[in-house]
């Protein structure tokens, strides 16, 4: 168990250095006079791969390929329950009425070769006698374990359980969990098919490699890793899920993957569908829910997430909440950072990643959040994601950090969200009914920021395109924002100001809530606005004075304001902005912020704290494809 602790600690340290050693972000508040959180996490030696290899050797290599039956004690088929009273190796082939492991069965190797174990009453594979038992099950051919008993698990091992072999196992529980393990569950090579009234898999911790897990249905979670009840502080000794090159599919009424402390995914394919049950606020006490759990309204047969400050417009019979959590991938029952540190500012230097996604293919269709770090930080380093959710796509209570991967959010309430959001790589496309990228926290210890240093980000948002309750700093990458069409929100929004110090930015939206970057940005910005609407599908293009194209973007929505920043905007030179074949304006860059058009109709939000009178209002950013 010490290996997993070392693994997660090293991952937490090395994760902070993926943007490149020496490339430290500084909070924009330091520049803008508002105070800040200081630099992001220091660089660390990237020894992640070596530690992961050690972990794989320790937990999987010894199990892989173990299908030998030599020396095993053959157990004759029986309609009754088979008692196993001593440690050893046992071969099961045929039909059985159940297996009961005795108190002296501390070390067991069970070989299932075409075994069908079905219990009409009680647990089908019952190892709940001794909490120190170590059980290995090797699968050859097709096997099944079934328990129809109400309130009973199909498999219950009070110690540890390892599943291996080249075969398959179908487990069905009509009353409770399909597989319940009180200590660690390890799975390698084999294929599992699970059906459960409660959790499909429930264990103290789950490690799986090079296997297939198919949850046909589960009344609660597909994979659930829970710490002991007495564990009240953050730990990496238990409550974790580690999946390496796993083929995982599930349809659940609860979470697809739920861990108390850490989820680490490195390769594989994940097809996760969660379907939640909505209940009206009039039944709040019946379900033991709180008033702020009710944040959905019903339209026909669908439910729509609304902002918390909008719920007062609706009566109890019009507001709905989820009867239980049904997130795609979730971590967080142990609070981190420690809530007792009430006066300690939470910064990204702590580097405690509770969800780490290295690679893999992810298709997530969830009623609740798709990926949610309820405790600690979320790190997406690679992978190919297609996400549809009624709530947030990628979210954490502390830091959401994206350094790579291809992420397509086809439907969401908010796309990428966290107390802090940092993006340095990847290709990200977000469709959101509210904010596309949002930095917000209810924790007063969090001083929010959005930092963009790389990647390609495209946002289609009905709310704010990019919104920070703190500051925004863009130093690189490409950001394209197709913001709202109504004036109640804007393409860019930051309470503590915006700095554009590099990268390619293109943001369009309505008049009335336009925020421009701060004048002490290091890269020039064009802010253009007009009362006439620029229609959807219009090609906006920026050229230099000789009509040499710099960029071209086809806007996806009607808009009236355009904010552009790119390295090609040079002080003292002239440029033209076109809408199709129509020249919208010609301008000469004479200062960091060049304002053209109907600026008098633009909102004055987000002026950076501490800036001198007359400084243009602060705001958000965007990005664009360029020629």
C-alpha cells in the first residue's frame, strides 16, 4: 500500500511541472494591484513513469497470465454451499449452490474453469469471516456468480481479492453489491460483466490493468472505493481507484467511478452513462435533501440546470433536484484542504491532485457533472474526451489544470470550472448553457484565477464565455469565444481584471456587457463594436494595411462586439477588419487598447484594481484560428 502513496505524491509533484520548468505563472492580481496567490507550483523532477512501472510490477505482473490448474484440489459440483476450511488452491468447474470461506482460509487461490455459482439465499461467494484473508480468483473460460437474495452481495470478501486469468466472469446481485471487498480489489487481464441493485464494485481501493469491466446496470455506482469510517483526513493509503489500460463501460443510477481520495487513469477506453432521478422540491424532506440541491427546472421531458441566484423565481413545485449523485468520474468524501485551516489561503502550490487523467478515450453522458474533483485538484494531461452533461463537464473545488488531450464538450451547464483554472495545452471545444470556462469558489480561502498559456480553446456559451470571480491572464495559446447573444452576459468577464500578455484571442458577443483587457497588458488589443448586428456565419477577417490576411474566423452566432489580440498587432501599424467582403473598420494601433466603433454602448465592468483613472475597463479574452 505504500507504493500507491508514493505514486500519488510523485504524480502530484510532477504534475505541476508539465507546462515546462521555468514557466511560472504569476497571479494577475499582483500586476493589477489586487493582491494575489503568488506563483503556481514549482517544477519537480518527472519521475512519474518509473514509479508507475514499480506499481504495475507490484500489483499486476505477479497476477498476469496465471491460468495453471496443476496441483489444484478439484471441488465436485453441488447444489449446496461448498465450505472451504483451509488455505490452498481449489478448482471449480460446473454448477454450485454457493461457496463459503472459513476462518482458516487465509490464503486462497480459487480457479474457476466454466463455473456457475448461484445462491438462492445468502451470499454466493462468501468470504466475510476473516478480514485478513487474501483471495485470488483465476478465470478460465466463461464463469458466473449470482445471488438473488434481498440485501445480500453476490461476492463478499472481507480481506483482499485479486481477479486474473484469460477468462470472463458475470456477477449479478439482485439485492445489493455485485462485488464487495473490504480491503483492496485488484483486477488484471480478465473480463467482468456486472449487474447490481447497489454498487457494481465496492472496495476499500480498486486497481485494474489490461482488463474489461462492463457494468450492465447498477442502482448506485459502477466502481466505488470508500475509506474506512474512521478516516477523516486526506490520505492516499485507501479510497483510491487506479485504472491502467482498462476497457470500462457502465450504465448506472449513481456515479460511474467514485473514489474518496484519488482516481488515476492511464490509458484504456471508458464509456460511462449515468442517469439520475429528479424529484421536486416539495419532496425535499422525504429525500433528506437541502434547499440548494434543487437547481433544475423541467421543460417537457427534459431538465435544465439554472444558476443558484435564479432559483428564487420558481416555486417549490417547479424546482427539481437529483435524488442521488450520478457523476461520470468523481472524487471527494474526504475534505482537502483541511477545513480547519480557515485563515489559510488555498493556492495551487499544494499540488494535491485527486483526479489525474494521463490518457485514454472517454465517452461520458452524465446527468450530473462528468468529471468532478470534489476534494483536491483535477489534472487532465491527455486523452480523447466526448462529454455531454446536464451540469459541469470538467470541474474541481480547487484547481482544474489541463495540459493536453482533445476535449469535446457537446452539452454542459459549465464546460471547464474550478476555483483556479489553468490551461497550457490540448484542444478544447466547449458548448455551455451558462459559462464556458469559469473560475469560482464558495470557499473564501480561494482567490480565483484563470491562466491560459497554451492550447486551442473554442467556447460557445449562452452565459459568459470566459468568467473569473478573480483575474484572467493569457500568455499563449489560441482562444476563440462565441459568447451570448443577449446583453445580460458577455464573452469575457473578470472581477479583478484581465491581462493579455501573449497568444491569439478572438471573442465576440453582444453590446452592454463587454469587458476589455487592462491597458497594462503586454500585447495589443482591438476592441470593436457596432450597433448593427454581425450575422452568424459571417467571415470576420483581419488584414494588415496591404490587405495581407492575418486571421479569418467564421462567427457561429450573431454578435455586435469583437475583441482581438495577437502578436501581429504592432504599435504604429494600420489594419483593416472585414465582415465578409464589407470593410467594417480601419485602424492604427497607437496604444495597448485600440477602441473602434460604438464604445459608448459597452459595459464598464472589471476595471483592474489599483489602475489609474482613465484606464480602459478590464475584462476577458478570446482566441482565433489564424492564417
